[in-house]
């Protein structure tokens, strides 16, 4: 299940980069925070 989430977040990150040109590092930090929040 967690693997599926990672795939979803990866797709989300790619789409976000395409739409907003936000640096990938920034999106990675946000995703890491979200993952920690979901796991907790």
C-alpha cells in the first residue's frame, strides 16, 4: 500500500513541477512531511 502511495506522490510531484515550475526539492520536502503525517 505504501508503495502505491509513493507512486501517486511521484506522479503528483511531476504534475506539480509541470504546472508550477516549483523546484523538485521543495516538493520533496512537502511530500516527506505529508508522508510522516499520514504514517503517524
